[in-house]
């Protein structure tokens, strides 16, 4: 009897926690699909009475009563910046992680420690020096400038994560492949890389989400539609006296959906991992 | 012809020497086992032959090629690893065929050679499985199969059985022996288990601290150990070793043990020791048996009465612990009857099977 009583308590606890976590997200989604009138209503209207796509039409510039916001442009910027910085971070992370996991070299531990220490510095605290340097070399308001900053943000993490995955793969697998006729490079691509795939995928999704969602640094380094990303674009909805909540939430949904989709697609890799049956566990 | 020749082979990590200039020639088709306690350099030696470790000095040749600087893939060797090192993301079939695929053999050849190897090792029903779905013994067989499909010049085994339980280890030992009879290739096998070494090897190489202590057939290293290390390392239980001093009594060289027992030394040893020399006498448990329960022979024995401190029945024989020369020694009772601790028994010590070592150097005076 006591056990079922405990179980209910746990369930209730989970319910409370999940409510706290999910409610704001749910509120954003509901707000994106309702009228401005309903949003401003007091007492609040919890369940929208009328679902509408007007907010999306408005921000995409498809309605007549409001000027559109360059959402598509922001989306493209975000995509270019996130995808490029993720791919580069993965490439460098793979090389770095492999080197840290497999090779012995001078200063290895110190180098690794510094990489990790760089994670302890809040990125925003560097925004002023970065801004000054970027403005001197003309990287302000360019995709490349933002990509560079995101790379610096992501590389230590991808190296750390991928290093861990390569460490889990016994060295003897690569050695066996080399005895079997592979060059070190072939051994990497045919044996170690496929086995570390799930780790690399998770590193990729983390790097992508960091870049996709980052606001603080991007808001400093971007100015115009040339490089503004979606999160920075959200600021377009705040005017001096008003905030366009419905438009902002509609855009937030546009930001959330790709990230959510990607996470679902890669989820299999994140969870599954490979069963390391080839060596005695 | 795939003779493996190690000449003055040295391995150092920084300033720390691991292998100190060993010389060894392994004949074509010979099954050589490197055996020794952990840290003796046996695995390092094997990995140097494989090309997985750089060598710090000396030469390694396989056949008539010096392979010092060749990468593993160019040495035409194959290796079975302690943890099997099967590729977890490939099926058994893909694992077996991997090396051939890398060598760009055509599909038909791969198919044929994989089928052959699978047949030899009884893996045919398992070809579609992945390593994760196999038992320990099966994985071990796949690892061996992967080694034989290539028809290599040399097989290298790195403690391949140490991850298996005792029963399976016994079975796989037999399979490896059979495999060698079937495929007839030079094999270098590393183990720390002297039973494996004795049962598998044509020749055993006993290593310690980066040096070779003795090379010989199993019978040689068992019967004629060159020093006290080999004497205690090979054979189970290890050889009994007792400190003694030599003297001449009644015209014969004898060894005086710490507790006053004197043992006549075998004739072969007699003229190689001088009176008053500190020696170590050694004898195996089977040379020390209760009267009526030992090996029968007409060699000279010394009858010694002793109290059994602990009997250890093993079925077909019982190990008897007692004291001699102030140390605990083990005797062996063949076709045993039950023995109680504290029982007094008369033991026959077969004097013809005494080993005599110089105490200071530990070297046998006989070999």
C-alpha cells in the first residue's frame, strides 16, 4: 500500500515540475495562434477561443494591416550561421577529440584543461572585447563574424564530448584494423568513426542548438538583415511603447520548430548508442 | 617460409627499458609461446612483431624481410587480441571478410575464404550475427577466424584466453592446438598462464623483466630449468626450493638443509659444487611422495618422516603440505587415500630428480 502511495507522490512531483517547465512553452505556442485581444484580456483567457494563423501571415508580410518583418531573411541567416558553425565545430571537434583520445603529446593535459576553462568564462563577458576587435577588422554585421564566435563557443564542448566517445572505443579495434590491412586513416573512417557516430551526432545537435538559440552575442555583433539571426529578430517586435506579443510568439514558434524536428530526427542516435559487443565489456 | 627473427630487440619508453636486447629465432610453422609474469615484456615483444609498437633498437625480420619500419598492414601477419577486438558494427561475416575487402579481393574470393574459415571454426551458423549476439567462446572463434582468412605468414596471439572462464579456456586451448595442426602457420602466442604455455607450445620462451630466462620445449623447461625463476614459474605447484650447504659425507657430495636433513646430490651435480657452497635444492611435488603412493622407479630415494600440516585433495592426487629444511614444501600422493592434518607419513624423496642451483646467482649447476 505504501508503495502505491509513494508512486502517486512521485507522479505528482513530476507533474508539478513538468508543468513549470512546459507551461511557458505551451503559452508561447498558444499565443502564436490567437488574437491580440485575447492575449491582452484580463482575466487571462487560458484556452484560445479562436485559433488563427493571422500572426504568421502578419510577420511574413502577407497581411495588409502590418508591415512584415524579414523573417525569411533572418531564418536564412540563422540557418547559414548555425549549419556552418556546426559543421566546422564538428570537423575540428572530431580531429581534436580523436587527438586527445588517442595520441600522447606534450602539453596535452594543459591544452585540454584550457579548453575546458574556456567554458567557465561566460561568453557575454567577452562580448565587449570581441565587439571592439570585430569592428576593427570589419567583421561586425557579417555571417562570418558570428560564425567565428560560435565556433569558439562550440569547439571546446565538441572536443570534450567527442573525446569521451573515442575513449570508449578500445584502441585494439583500430589496431586490429591496422593489422587487417588498413592505414591509420582507413582504420579511423571504417572502424572508429562509425562507432563514434552517435557521439558525434549528439555533439552536432548541441552545437547546432547553441548556435541556433544564441541571443546575447549575436545581438551585439549583428546590425542589419545582412546577418541578424532569428533570436535577434525577436527584438523587432518591441517598439518604444508596445510589444507585439502575438508576432513575437509566432516567430518563436518558427525558431522552435526546426530545433525540435532536428532533435527528434537525431534522437535515435542520441539514445541508441552502439552496443559494444566486439570487445569484452 | 616465414621464420621470425628477433635480434638484439630493445624497447624503451623514455629512459625506462622494457625489453633489453632479446634474441630469438622462431622457425617456420613453429608454435612458440612467450610466457612470464605481468610486466616481463612479452606483450610488448609481440606488439613490436606486429608493428603496433615502435622498436627502440635491434631488428625484427619476418621471412627474409627486415620489417622494423613497416606498418602492421605490410607485414602479412594477423593478430588475435585479448579483448577479441571484433568490429561491433559488422556481422560475423563482415568481420571475417574485412581484411580481404581492404585488400580489394573480389567478392567471390572473399565469399570462398570466409566460408572456409567459418567451416574450420564452426562459425557457419553464426555468420549473420553481430559480435554483441555471441558468447565469449564464439567471439574468440570469430577473432581466430578473422586471423586465418588472410593466410598470413605469422599468427600473433595476445593472451587470447584470459577473458574466458576456466572450462571454456580449456576447450579453446584444444581448438587453438587443432587449428595450428590444420593451418600450419608460424604462431607466436603470449600468455601469463604456464599451463597454456606447456600444453600449446612447441617451444616456450620464459621472460622476466625484459630478458629471456630460458627457451626450450615444454619438457626441457620443466625437467631442466636453467634457474630458480623458471623452476618456480613452470609447473604447478611450483618447485619446492630449499636453502642448503654442500658438504662431503662418506665420499659423496650432500646438501645439508637448515633442519639438519642431508640429501645426497645427484652425480651430475656432485662435481659442479664445492664443499661449503651455498646452494638451493629444488624438487617437484611429484618427486616427494608418501611411501607406496609415488611414482615407481628404481632411483635412489631418501626416506623422510614428516607430519602433514594440510592435505589438499584434487581427485586423482592429493597435495600434502609439510615442512622440510625449515620451509613449507608440497608433496604429491598419487592414487590417494584420505589423509588427516597432523598425520605422520614417511615420504620418499627421489634424489635423482633433485635440482641444484647456485644460491647467489640462482642458476642451475646442472644445465
